[in-house]
C-alpha cells in the first residue's frame, strides 16, 4: 500500500532524512520510533506533501508521488498531527471543523458524514456544537481522528496520536485506532517515542536515529527484546523504567 | 530514607473561584516528607500541580488555601509574609515547573542567567560566578558547558533546557525540590538521565524531592513512596516498589491501561471510574 524507498529530505542545509526505506502492506500497521529530532515526523510530513525538498520514491497504492499532492491523494491518505491543541481551529465548532473538508472535496451529504465520523470515534452528537477548548485532551484527539476519517481514507498517518494524553485516555484512543483498522481495513504508519505503544499497535517497527533507520523489528522481536543496534538497545532499556545503573551506560547520540 | 521529617502537610484544601462557580482542586491532602523521593501520580486535573504550588505559596490569585498544618522544618508555611516567602521560595524550596522553556529568559544567554541567579545568593565577583556557573552545567551532565553557556534558550534542545533549569535550581542549595513533570517533554533516554541527576542530589546532598508525574511506571521505578491522586484526593499511599500491589481500583485501573511490549495486540483495559473514589 505504501512503498517508500531511498527517501532523503532537507531543511536548508540540514539533511534530516537519509535513505529511509519503508514498506507497508494494505491493512498493515508500521511503527516509527526514535529519539527526538531523528526525523520521524518529517517522514510523515513528506508523504503528505508538507516538505518541499526531498528525493527518493514514494509510491502510495501503486501511484508514484510527484512534488504536489492532488485532492485524490488526500481522500486516500490523511494525517493526524502531533499536537492536538494546535491542529484544531480554536474558534470553529467541532461541526465546522468536520464539515470543512467535506465541502472542500465537494462530497455532499455533510450532515450525515459528520454524525457518522463522530460515531466512529465514540463521541455523541452533543459534542457537535462545542468548541475545542470545551473538550478534554482525549476528546480533542478523537475529533482530530474524526476529521481525518471523514474523507473515508484508506491510510492514516499518525504522528504521536497519544503522547499528549493520560494513560487511561491513551488506552481509549489506542483501542479506537485498533478497532478502526479492523473495521475499515485501514493502513497505518504510526510515530511514537513510546516503544510499548508501537509494540502494541504495530506489526513492523523501525527505529530511527539521526535521520536514518538504524534497525527494524517485528512486534514479536520487540517483545523478546532481541534488538542489536546499540541505540535500539538503549531505547529498549529506557522503556523499562528508571534504573540508576542502566542510566550510567547511556551514550549521548547528539 | 531517614526518619527525620522535613515537611508536614495536613488537610490541605485548594479552592478556585471561577465565573462558573467553585473548583475544588485539592481536597484534604495530608503527608509527611523526609529526605526521600516522594512521587505524586494521577491523571490530568487530579490536583498534582496545585498541591505542589500550594506548598510554595504559588496558588493563583483566584484560589484560596486552607490547611490544618503546613510546616517546613522551622517554618510555618501557612503564615508567611511576602518578605519571609522570599527567604524560603527559590532558596530553601525550589520548584521545577511543567514548562521549562517558559521559565528561562529568551533574550539572555544561559550563562548570564545562571551567573545572575548565582550572584543573587552568593557574594562573589564576576570571574568566580562564571566558574561556578560552568560547574553547575557540568553537575547536570552537560557535556559541552562552554557552548551551552554562550547560547540562548531557543538554541538548546528540550533536554538541555530542562538540565539548565535544574542547574539554576541547585544554586541556592535547596533542601527540597518540587519537580512538576520535569521530564515529560523529553526523550525517554534524556528523561532518565535528568532523573539520575535528581536522584544523585537526593543521595549526595540529602535533599528531599517531590516528583510529580502521570507516568506510573516511571514513578514506581524512581521514587521511594507514592501518593496517588484522584479528583483532588489522595486515594492511596504506598511504597513505590509496591505499586504493582496497589489496592485501590483507580491505581490498579491506571496500571492496567498501559500498553505492554508482550506482543499482545488485543484491546487494552480502560478505566471505569466510580463516583465513590472522589468521596475519600
Ligand atoms: N519546519 C522545519 N524547519 C527546519 N527544520 C526542521 C523543521 N521541521 C523539523 N526540522 C528539523 O528536522 C529534524 C527532524 O525533525 P522531526 O520533527 O522530523 O523529528 P521527530 O523525530 O519527529 O522529533 P520529535 O520526537 O521531537 O517530534 C530536526 O533536526 C528538526 O529540528
Ligand atoms: N487558576 C485556576 N482557576 C480555576 N481552576 C483551576 C486553576 N488552576 C487549576 N485549576 C483546576 O484545578 C484542578 C487541578 O489542577 P492541577 O493543575 O493541579 O492538575 P494536575 O494534576 O497537575 O494535571 P496535569 O497532569 O494536567 O498537569 C483542575 O481541574 C484545574 O482545571
Ligand atoms: Mg515529531
Ligand atoms: Mg500539572
């Protein structure tokens, strides 16, 4: 469904992605983890057309992407952004936030679509005429997911969809994403700095460091902890909680 | 942990007046603190930060505090004049705030900020202050202190900024540090490195630490003791190493919600809240 090969990206002179290869089958779920600044968000942003300076090939559902994304692309693939507070317009009601993409794409029947999308993310109609600040963090993240779903995409690019949330709300949102993948046959690329989150949600995982994928693993390999690259091992140990002796073995990667 | 008590809080209540009525943020919180690492966990809005801020007299103007007792060593925190507060706050008790970037001055180099803070507390000349400032940066494991010394806050990463904040906190040699989610914006590895610095301070300087976080796993592996908060109440208090044996359904529920790396992809348990938890 998604084939990314030899992807390189730059911000001015800063070479932030180096030969990134990712392949995700239809209905698959691919996880990207790694240190802050390693380029995880940039991978997703390049796919959605938010990065100008890149080289390599990106093929989505058999179609090779050029420099610009057309409307059809956004009906196929939608991104959910890292910051649930920044990504919803503060002075628009939930209804307006959800109706806008429907109108832009001229899909019609927006009323029924809004109700449907809200139902899919487990929000009842009472939320429709509220503003983002009148919702909890988890509810806001649900709205962001509903906005992505309303165009009935086949692919969701999820950038840290739960890192701003409490553990109990994180569990609700992760369950929701799992259910949507099963019920709607969606394909995911999911970015997180939390190894346990991607191990739980994804089949295949790539670990990034300094713009490169330094190691790949399946969820099973992660569960067994059989990682080889020293950075991955460090990440794996860090996920185990605080241990003074382990911290002393950490190396800085900047 | 030594048995000596540094801080006693009894029946702390924090209430805010808002246009929509009263918000009861902290409801009857009590605890004693020795030279130890005390964790406060709980979900967003449970009153963790407001508990920490009340101890330092930093409750917002629309809020009111009452307590049967708030005693920090020889100081009665419940009855301090602004002048007396200045001798305690930042000097004997320091707080690392939830948003480090906003706490640093954006138009001043990091070195100048540390020097300024140092000279507020110590009578030394400029050269001496500069040396001490560089030492501070080394103490928080910044590898290239000269470079960081000369840079502005926006030129440092989140992890650096947080370490700089901790360096500034240490200058007056406080007896108690309240760290409010000091690491939640950081990488896991940097997060643990910052915690190791705090850990060493408790061990080497005999400091007491209140560590506020919503990350149960982190708290249980790092702290000596944990208070679990729900809707302003402490619903459970236990030894951190015993967190997995928690009895309260809220604490158990929070622990169950965490995804695990066991390769199991089935749905996570979610938290079923019960009204009785908030009656405490
Ligand atoms: N719009 C931008 N302009 C210039 N540089 C950028 C921009 N966005 C990202 N970068 C840089 O690109 C690199 C990769 O950033 P990216 O946001 O992809 O990292 P990340 O892995 O998502 O990190 P985090 O976990 O902190 O979100 C970083 O060095 C970052 O500073
Ligand atoms: N100035 C204020 N006026 C009114 N209510 C307030 C004010 N400050 C805090 N509150 C409320 O007090 C309650 C407790 O807030 P607090 O900041 O202590 O939560 P917390 O446990 O630290 O949460 P988080 O994990 O999100 O930081 C919340 O319901 C909050 O909305
Ligand atoms: Mg990112
Ligand atoms: Mg808080």
